[in-house]
């Protein structure tokens, strides 16, 4: 039998971005990924609006300068700098995203007010195309958020330029063409970018799963054991909730390998892993510790319960008819978290209990 590892066996949900838990995880990941972009783009755009104000004072009609200053200096830069500031405040991110969504709309409205006062509207309407494209491509908004903001801006500009401005047919047609081009190119870019982000997220999750997963059985590996144990030790210390740790060893596994071969031995290990997953509670953790040894962590339990759960698992293994090798057994070393335990001490205690179980003749449980 080939021991080729099928990634989908350990993380099938990762492939379904629509799964609620995975979607939530993806949303949290995206929020962190977008923060640097939002921070620097908001800052840069605010600075560019200040530069635009300086340019206005050099070339714009004097009668328009007060209005341009209000829009380009006193409204948009403070709003954008506020968004930049909020990126440093995780508790205020729920405010940051709506402000970022609103910012392009405010910019479009400000531009339309300015354009209404000039003699050559097409010259000033170019800013609208840039704002729409900015919304979709570099603002840091997610696809749905960008669609909302960009669509509101697009419809607003279309309605105002159609019914409030006096544009020649040529200027109106070219304006609609360039505005629609900015919207469509931006929309496509935002869609492809988010799809690319989803793919990157999935690959990262796969790699993370691989680094914490035993290649043969699909159970957690020793690296993940360290993480789980550290978390449970901290939780037990903080809340004084005991947990049980069990080391189980497949009896006479060397004889299985010698008699049937290592490929059959691998099949047996996979069957044991499947038995563990089938009979554990949803809160319990199963780890392949190495070779034919496995560790099970039973959360929020006491001595009586952990012994009962371990013995039930022992009976399930004993009664199971393994596909290629028939009936087999396992020995169990059981312990509970004690005040002051470290990863080494609790594993050593369970390992000592396992040694006692083997010395008693195997297919039994010992507690330390």
C-alpha cells in the first residue's frame, strides 16, 4: 500500500471557503492582510489631496479656491488620515471599514459640487474616473464593499451628469464611456484580486495543516502536541480545570510488521487512528506520538472519567477486527494534570504508567 498522503483527508473544510468557520477565518485573515494596504494608501491619498490643493491654488480660478479647499483640504485628507489612524486601533476596525467605504463616495460628491461650478466640466470629471478605479483596486476594501461603494459613486455620477450638467453629446458619450471603463476594469480587478487572496489563504491553510499533521494517519503530530499541551497547561493553571493525558501503545506491533510487512503495518496504524477519531469526544485530541504510540488528551475530566474513557477505548480496539491482521490489543498509560505540571512531567508520568501496563501483561490500563 502506498503511504501517499491525501491533504483533503485532514482538512476537507479548507477547500470549501463557503463553510461558516472557514469563511470566518478567511475574513479575519483578510482583515489582517488588508491593514497595511489601507494604512499606507489612505495616508498617501490624503497627502496627494493636500498636493492637489497646492496645484489648485496655482491654476484654478480664484472664485473656486474656497470650495476646492473645503473638499481637497478640509474634508478628504482628515477623513483619510482618520482611517490611517484607525488601522492602528484593532478595537476600532469596525468603524474603519465603513469610513473607508464612504470616503470615495464623499470624494465623488465633492468633485461633482466643484464640477458644477466650472465652465468645462469634462476637464474636472477625470477625477471621478480615478476615484472609481481607486475604490476597486487599491483602497483595501473587500470585493463586496468595493462593489457597494463603487456602484453608489457610479450611479450618483451618472444621474448628476445626465440630469444636472449641460454636456455636449460628444462630451457626454465620452464621459459615460470612460466612467464605465473605469468601473468595469476596477470591478474585474477587485474580483480577480479577491479570488487570488482566497487561493493564497487556502494554500497557507494547507501548509499549516501539513506542518501539524502526521503524514500517514492524518492525526496531529508531535509539533502540534507541543502547542496543544501548552494551551491546555495554561488553561488548567488559570481555571483549575483538569485534563487527562493517555499514551497508548499497540501491543506486539513489531510482530505485525515482521509477519505482514510494513505496508500492512501502515494500514493497521491508519485503522487505529480511525478508531480513535470515531470513539473520542469532539473536544478530545488525538496525536500520533511516534511509531505505534499515540497520545489522547481528554479535556475537562477527572480520574474516574478518564479511566472509564481510556478503558472504553481499549475495549473498542480489542473488539475491532483489523482488516489484514485480525484481532489486536493496546496498552494504556493514564495520568491527570497536576498543579505545577510541565509538558515533560505530565508526559513522563503517562509514559511511566504505560510501562507499568506493559509489565502487567499488556492490553490493560495503568494510572500514575
